[in-house]
C-alpha cells in the first residue's frame, strides 16, 4: 500500500479539527502516522489552514497519494501550483527564480482574496446579528400584546361570571296562569276505509364501494445532514414538499433559491448550489465521500481559490 496524505480527526462533537498527516495506507484513520504536515480548522470563516508547503511538496515528489479532501487543501494552499512550477523548472521551461516569483505573486493575490472574504463575512455576521435582534424585539412586543389581550379577556370573563351569579341569586316571581277545564271529548264513528294494496317498491341494489387504496407513507429524511441546511431551512423545504434526499436532489439551485426567497428574506444569503449534489450522495448512501466533501465546504459552499 502506498503512503497516503490524509486528515486525522480531532476536536469536539460537531466541531471537528483535523491534522494533515502522512500515514501508511493500511493504518486506521486516527491511528499512527509518519509525519504531521499541518492543521485544518473548518469552524472559522474562512477555514483556517496551516501547512508546511515544502514538506508537503517533498512527500508529493516521493509518491505520497493525497485523499480527495487533502488534494483540495493542497490546491487551495498552492502546493499543487508550486509542484507544477517545479516541473517546469525541471524541464527547463523556466528558471527557479522565475518560478519563485510566479508563486509569490500567486500567494499575494490569494492572501488579498482571503482578507476581502473575511471582511465580507464579518459584515454578514453583523447584519445577521442585527436581524436577529430585530426579530427578538418584535417577538417581545408580540408577546406583551398577547399578554395584555389575555388579561383583558380574563377580566371580561370574571365580570360575566359575577353578573350571572347576581342574576341567579335574585328571586324570580311568576304568576300561575288559570287552568281551564277541557270540554268532554265527542266520540265520532269513523267511516270505513277501503284497504289499499301495499305498494311494492323495488329497492335498487346498493353499489359496492370501491376498496380504498392505502397509500404508503413517505418517511422524511433528516435534511439537516446536508451542509448548509439548518432547522429553519429544513422546515421551509418540508413546507414546500421537499421531504427526502431524493426530493432535494431533484431540485435545481434556482428552484431552491425560489423556495428560500418565499420562506423569508432572512434566507436570501444562503447559497444552495451544492445541496442537490450532497442530497444525491446521501440518497445513494455515499456517506464517506459526502463527509470528506463536507469537510472542505464553507457553510455548504465550495471554497473559492
């Protein structure tokens, strides 16, 4: 088995923290390793990646095979780009100084993009916090209004009960109406009535009711297993008839955006671009591949280089 470059999980439940390590392909995921190359923390925005580029490049030249997730990290941090530049140096296409200059230029642009992205994330967090505070304030106002209405209804009910008790306590005086004697009944001899033959009514046979077809209930899936979908978004999707991973996989990102927009402005900032693909992997039972892909997603979105 070749040497593999992969992630080793650490951290708490629902807050994973990974070490990027070199390990024997036959060793368990969280078992012994040969060398630690860096760390990967997906809990921050953007994700925090610390890696020894030179050591990672050296292991790549030795034939270490990165996993799908680690390959994405190497591409994101520029290790694969530097390997490409070093291949050009080895073929004589450029000098080593030129390769270093190109890599430094790429790294500077990358850091500028990350800084702008972090600033935008901070603004989004501030807006989300302000929206949440407004919603909580509105909820408090609605609760106070409901409490006042409940108190007024309770007072009205007490007054009505008191009035009913007073009315029941007052003595009711009624005059008895005089009773008139009824005249003696006069017997009348009834005239003979000819007997009529009973009419025979043919009853139409009742139509047999068609047997009811029982519908097999569809068991809803836990859509919160899709990266980027929380409890509120899951409720909005269920309300729109999206209850299973197969239902979600059959939707396009544009259709999902329309559902989120109809559910409220607070969901407009969410990007459902990867949700159908994640749902398809979940529906097919590819949980290991889905987990590895979700580890590099940023709130359900592909990390931008």
